[in-house]
C-alpha cells in the first residue's frame, strides 16, 4: 500500500508534527550564505547572500594556484573533519579575494560568518549540520575571540566536514593555540606584498602603455612602503585618470607611506 503521507510530517524532540510548508531547505553548492545572529534571542541562522564579485584585473600567481590545488586535494581526500586555512599579513594584499576564490573553487555551500555572531555560539550552531560546507571568517583577529573557537576547529561534534578559511592582519591577535597546530589550521600563508609581475599586469591593464608601466613599477618598488593589491590598483587608476602627471606626483598625492 502506498504511503501517501510520507512527506507530511516531521519528528522533532520526540513529537511527530505536520511539516510546515516550505520548511525543507537544502544548501546549494557554490551559493553564498551569511551566518547571522539575532541580537535579542541569540538565535544563529542563515540568510542567502549575493554572489562574490571580483575585479576584472584579479590575477593568481603560480604559487596561488599551487596553494589552492593543494588545499582542495587535501580536503577531498583527508578523513579529518576540519581543514583550516589562515591567510595572514599585509592589509589590502588580496587575502579576502583569495579566500573568496578558494571558496568558489571548493564547490561547496559557502557560509560567511557575520561579525555579529558570537564566538561561543558558532560550535553549537554547526553541531546541527551534516552537510559539508566551506566557512569564511574574514578578519578573524578583529571580530572574534578565537580561544572560544577551539572546539569548533577541533571538530568536537564531528557532524560535518568543513573547509574553514580565515583571514587576519595580525597573527599575534589570535589565540596562540591556533599557531603551529595543523589539526586546527593546516595551511598558513603570509602575504607580504605583490610581485613585480602581478603589479605590472595591474597597471598595464589600465593604461596600455608598456614604457610608462615599467617606469611606474621601478618607482613603486623603490619608493612605496606597502605594495599591496589595493595600493597598486589605486595607482593604476590614478595613472589612467591623470595621464599628464608623473608617477612621482601621483604617488605623493595618495595616502601612501614612502620608504
């Protein structure tokens, strides 16, 4: 005899109750979800987010590609529940862009933790999950008490397999128990600044002038203290807007520290 009501009820806390219409939801691979927390009830929940956007001139180095492939190969093949990645170092150097790119390449549902979510509630929330996911903590050193996330990274509940990507500016501002501990953070990449090749591409794409780009690169690498994606991209835009200005004038007009 056909079971006509198989999808009409759910079992919850020992009670069998009619299923609320629209209550089922499956996370979609590659889709962005924001993890939020209700400030009155402390309830943690998901909302659908917008897809990531990337600059047209966002480039990966060969080191980036190899690093990405290694992380994804490990996640696919390891039996460990947590594969942690820490991207630390220079501000504006592309850490968040790489985190987003890696998350998209994982082809997992992507959960971005909002800074409003308290560290102590994250382990409890994810203990209810069974779906494998990619989780992003952007600027984990600034917004979360990382010592309260140790159980989450250790996979105490062991209910899901998770790729956890964290960015931070200062490693000294996160718990010492994350450093030199591969079971929590398996991979750690420090961003120190752009290579000349990538900086050249960023400028050349904007102004389409090889000679002027070469001149700019020489000046930047000899004089500018922080050679980040953000700073070089801004210089390139200024060169495009103010074609008659020298590279020295452009750099001195910007909010840049010189050597």
